[in-house]
């Protein structure tokens, strides 16, 4: 199956390393990856502003992957959640008809053929090819929110997720138990409550520092939020970490 | 009303835990029983921790509905307006364009820590905003759905900024 890489809006700046390292890993694995002209998923902000616009934005992304017969693989849990949520809504024939009426104005049509994956769901199938050499680093796996919640859109059991730790262990990392693994990074507070933003990120960093040398992330916003507050613990997207450790 | 006031949503809430002004149980009660809107609904972190509601009230969805209705009434926080307009004009959330739009609407953010973090990684944080290839198609989607309704001017956005959300 061909894969359409959906890096999300942060890939141009704050999520640059995560997006690039994910793409590089997929290419090293010999996967057939293309990068179509995707638009913003809109997030809940556009959804609350205008539901039909939000639905059409997501339907357009799904439709352009359909055109090239690709499945979508994304690094961003918010994009992942929005695409999946839109797909569920568009199973309703009336909604689909309405949205296709809008997409007709840009010569696109949504049918529902494309599947959506988060990059960890894809890479976990290739752990035997992603083994690292240096196994001394103690890490914690940090999920954040939207990859797990709400449960109907998440990739694992939100009460006790294992997928990320299991992946890192199979690759060769020493993964410590992390109490704050599915707590919220407070990323949205950057815009609504700057003081709260700092306190939220600090509580996650402090929890991680007790047990590990490094926090591994799978969300560009979590990565950025923790990174700008952290002063004494490494915070790194999981794909960058694997690439770096394989080079050593 | 399905909610029996157990407060699980509030105990689990990321935002309530850092700022006691935000109480989703109380906000929902006043909204569902009295139709009262709370400006604090914008402080929700969208973390979905409230999914554990034993009565399946879906607090997140109720707060989301409240925000939608406030937007319909024209009470739009500056960051929401800047986000939507950036997507509309650029096809994606170009981060530089977003911060410029925020500043223009009177919401100045201290971006120095953001810029220095990116610089450490060798990334230029301030780029010339660049429209994605699909920008025209995205503007068209907005135009078709919203009809010919004119985008509200920056001034009216300023007036509509809700107090309680730092701007």
C-alpha cells in the first residue's frame, strides 16, 4: 500500500525535526511514501467555528489520498483524531452528500476508501529493523492526550496504554514506568493561560526526572510544550531519537 | 438532566487542576439548567480527561457546543479568529502568519522563548509566511460554506475578545 505522509502544520517550524525524522525512517524502511498537498485538519477550533468547513477540510485531505490510492500516515495526534472523527461522521450518507457538494467546487470527491494511521501504528510493525545499538539510556514514553482520548478515537486503552512503551522496548530502550504518561501537556494554555502552561509542563517534567534521562514524545505539540519549559531533561520525538541512536 | 453532580469531570480536569476558576461541573450545570454561558469555557485544554463521566454526559462536547454558540454570537477570542483566518488564507496554520494575526488583533504573545528554543535546534522561527499550494482551494471551501459573508474586520474582532481570556 502506498502511504501519504501527513506531517501537519507544525512540520514547517516547531515540528520540523519530528516530521523529517519520521519521513526519513519510513524511507529507510523502504516504504512507498508520498507527500501530497494536504491542508490543515482545522482542529476543534475550526470545528467549533464552522462544522461544515471543518468537515470539508478533512474530507478534502481524505479525498486527495484516495485519488492516489494511498492510506494516510500522520505524526500529529490532533490531525489523526480529526481525520478519524471526520471519517466516522462521513459514514452518514446525508453528511457525505452535503460535503461532496462543497468539495465539487474544487473538483474533489470523498468516497471513504482511505485508512488513517498514526506513525507509531505503522513503525511498530518494523521494530526488528529499527534496533538501536546503545541501550544505556533510560527513557519514559509520553503519550499526552489526543492519541488516547476520547477512547473511540484513540490508538490504545486510555486507562493503561502500552503500545508506545512496548514499541520502545522492542527497539531496545530501557523504558521506565511513568505516572504522568497520559497527562495533558497543557499545550493549548500557551494561548489561553500562559502561567498555567508553564506549571502544567513542569509537573510532567518533574515526574519524568525522577525516573529517566529522557522523555520520548509522539505529538508535535507535546514535544514543543515540554521542550520550551524544560531546562534539565532531554525531550525528543521518538523518530528523532531512533534515528540518532542508530547513527551512534 | 443526566448529570448527577458527582464532579468526576472536575476532579480529572487538567484546567481545573491548575486554575480553580474553571469548574466544568458548575459551568455545565448552569448552562444546561439556566442556559447560562461561561467565558471560562475557553480555558478547556481539550485533553478529554472528562471522558470518564459515569453518566456519559460528555462534558467535552457540552463545552464545545457552548464555544460554538458563543462564536455564532460573535463572541470570538482573538486566538480563535487568528487561527481560523490563518487556515482560511494559507491553507494551513503557518505559525508566523498566526502570530502576526494575533498581534494585529491586540494579543501580543511573548514569543522569545519559542524563538530561542527553535534556534537551539537550528530552525528559523520567523519565516516569511508562505501559503501552501492548496490555499486557494481552502479559501474557496470557506467562501462556499460561509456564503458571501464578509470577514469581520480586525476592529470588530478586538471588541469581541472575551474578558477572562488573556489578550
